[in-house]
C-alpha cells in the first residue's frame, strides 16, 4: 500500500509543528495524491515558495510513493485568523 494520510500528517507535524493541519487523500484511497492545508509559526518571514519547499522537504521520504501534492494553504497563525469584513460606507436602512 502507498503512503497513508497518517504518514503525511506525521511527517508534516514532525517538521513544522503546525497549529492547524488538514490533509485530504484525493487519490480515492490509494495514497498517491493529497491536498494539504497547514498553519505553522515556522512559516513566519518566509515567502510562499519557501513555505511550499518546507512542506515538500517534510514529505521527501514519502515522495517516491506520492504522485501529487497540492498545498492549498501554507499560512502563519496571524494569516490564518479570520479577517474582519470592511465597513460599508452605505447608511443602514
């Protein structure tokens, strides 16, 4: 069998100590394709490309068995906080 969702979660958790992590197996259960959303303090001061490289480095031991990884979000905790909606200039009726 290929890489499990738990394998991916363990590798990312070990390397990045995320405060939030969502791993979705998009391969239909064979472990060949994953979508990842991760929030980590270790991304602070890093550009998006560097963050993606950090995730890929964490998964390096498993990449021979993974066909595709889609990193949907790689955010700092501050970036992951909900943003307030802008105030409307229109008077309320």
